């Protein structure tokens, strides 16, 4: 039982994926968050923030450019590629599945309420939802699927998909990398020693509002 508890805790820890899976597992998770609807439970924002801290180690698995900023840009480019591809797969899945998903029974990997929430978000924000959704857990998994279901124009989807992925990758990766550098150089404080608290804070700020909205919807 103790061993199981440790494993479950590890699965919620972004640093665990980076240290044990490296660059390729990291990129797969970025892809799976939108390319596979089962990926809604995977860490997203917190994973990118932590990846910004470990960008040199991650980049070295592909090609070490020997400069922090170049390694950071390399990792950001790979993240954008994985995120854009994931969104395209989600769009294709939605277009292929159509309205069937709205009548599908819930399972461990699929919750219809998440799809409905993403649909409401899409209806409220239009095409811009593809950009905004990148910064919202759960919704970013289902937004491209909804876009596919409603047959959003492919050219428009492509544009918003790329813009959203670039904005997300730069914001989260650069925040992690440069905040780490700032605290280390200015205060001699290593953020790696407090990553659990930082990750919890990111998860709380980004996830709790979405969960509250889902709970309110269930009660209404």
C-alpha cells in the first residue's frame, strides 16, 4: 500500500516525468493532453513550468546548443510542435466522431461533463477559445475536439492552434526558466528544492476554477 501511494504521488509530480522519462515522455504528455482525450488528467502548465527549469537537460537529449536561451527556444519549438500536432489529432477525432461523443457513456478516461464545459467555452469565445483553452486544464483537452465536431474552418483552426501553442509554450517555459534563474542569482534560492509547493500553486490557480464551474453545473 505504501509503495502504491508513492507511485500515485509521483504521477502527479511533473518533475517525476522529466527526471525519469526525459524529453520524449515530456513531449508525449504535451501531445496527449490534446491529442488523446484521456490525457485531461495529465499535468500541463506545471509540467511546462518545470521543463523551463530543466530546459538544458531536456535539450541535451536532442541537441545541446550550449546556450541557455537557445536550449530554451529549442525546447519551446518542440513543445509547440507536439502541442499543434495534438490539437490537430483532437480536431480530427472530433470531426470523425461527431455528435456521438455527446451521448457516449462516462468512463474512467472520458467524462461527458468535460466535453460539455469545453463546448460552452467554445460557444462563448468562438475561435479564440482554441487560444484561451491552452491555459485551462481539462478545457484544453476537449476544445479542439469540439472544434472538430462543429466543423470549424480548418484554416482558422490552424492559425489559432499555432498562436495558442506558441503563447502557452513561451509563457510557461520562459516563466519557469527565468524565475528559477532570478531567484538563484538574486537570493541564492534554488526553486528545485520547493517544486512541490510551486507545482501545487500552479495546479490550484489553473485547475480549481474549472473544477468549481463543473461542480456548479452538476448542482444546477
